[in-house]
């Protein structure tokens, strides 16, 4: 029985499938399809991390973010550097602060 996917998969998935003796068809996405499917994949991976918050799910989210950054000409190190700069300037989320009310907040 053939299953239809039409989804972005990790680079070695085709080799893993064929090494088991199974058949599959695949193609290389153009830039537009790739960017669109990266967004879909990010949603999938975030949803999985929300259901089962664990190291491998967090790693999967990071992997997609890395690919999205590369598609924009950035590196994951660029993302991590920006993360650190934002944390230094605005803080992180470790203090568990919930803002209940405020006068008009300026961005």
C-alpha cells in the first residue's frame, strides 16, 4: 500500500526507506516550496514539542529553525547570538514573570 506524504523530511529519510527494501518517490523542492514547507514543518515540530516536551523534540524544533535561518542566508550561530543579545537586553523567560496589567506598553 502506498502512502501519500508531500511533506519535507530529513535529508537521510529516503536512504533509510530504501535501505529497508521499501520504495518511495521524492523530489527536491524549489525555493518557494521549500520555504513554505519549512513553515509547515516548524508548526508540526512545535506541536510535537508541546505535546511531549523533551530533548529530542526541542532538537527537532532547533533543526527546522536552523534550516529556516540558512534559507535566509543566516546561520544557527547568528540565531543564537541574536537570542543572547535579546536576553541580555530584555531578559529571558526563566523568572516566570506574568504581566497582569500595565499602562500602555511601548514596544
